[in-house]
C-alpha cells in the first residue's frame, strides 16, 4: 500500500458516500445514470470474485464489501425504491450500455494476464470500469445543468483513478516486476474520459458558478 | 498462490 493508492481508495469511497448522501437526503436520483450504476455493480462483482478465497488484508476485504454493497444498494434504490425510482429519468439515460459490456468481455477474452475464468473476469472488470462512466457523462451533457452533489460525485469518481495512476508510477519505480499494464493503460483511458468534465468542473469552481456542460 | 497474478489493488 502507498499513499497514492490510499488517497485513491478514500476518494473513491467519498464519491460513493456523496452519491448515497444525495439519494438518501434528497430521495431523488435526478441526474444519475442507472446504467452507469449497473455497470459499476458488474465491475465490482466481476472483479471481487476472489473476495472469500484470496484474503489480502482486512482493509482490502472491507473495502470490497463496501463497494459491492453500495453499488448494489444504489441500483436497488433506483429500480425499486418508490420515491427514488420516480425521479429516475429513463428517457435521458439512453446509452446502449450492453454494447459496452459485450465489447469489454470480448476484449477481456483476447487481452488478459492468463486465460482463466478469474483473470478474464478481472480484465473484463478493468475494461468495463474504464468506460462505465460514459452513460453518466452523456446524461449530464443532455440534462445541461448539474446539481452540486451529482457534480461532486462524478468529480471524485474521476479523481480516484488519477490517484491510482500515481500509484502505478510509484510501484513501477519501487517494485521489481511491474505487471499492471492492463490496469494502468485502462486507468489512463478511464481518467482521460473525464478530461472535459474536469475542465468544466474547474471553470465552475473558479467562477463560483453552476456546473454547466455544453450540450 | 505462486504463478497467479496477485491483484492486491481494489
């Protein structure tokens, strides 16, 4: 563990807490893409298959349980909770995310560390996480103005993988064998997808104005 | 386990 990865995990945790706060406090999921939440639930379920078989540390196990539990709880809320699901705007959340799942699965069968179920699922989860934010970004551009909590959720979600890139650079220079190319390249793509969001987020912060994404 | 990639990151 290094400070960059710990900062990344805490930033990721904050993004989840901000989203839970938004849904719980406002009893609304307006501006949130259910498809991105479903993709993230799939990312965690397919990445943490070895949750009970491959114990690394209490921290690792706890964080995995938090990410799996919160992502499933958010999907459940947006699909089942009577008040929250009413605020879900499925006419705007129209990204065909099943194509993302299929493309990532095909890529994972071709590019992986070992052609085993565990490694193919792990590579699948890494590729899927890189593109999971697309439905959410498309929804934000369609819905124009973004409420504060939703903007902060997306910001922290994007920032966490940027910390992981610093972690991979650190591990590259401090460890003998660097075997994290799949996660590293996918992480760079993932962070790059947030580039324009980060730009408009910074502008809104600098001008102390509402976050506006150009349609 | 030796030989299997260790995914110690979240």
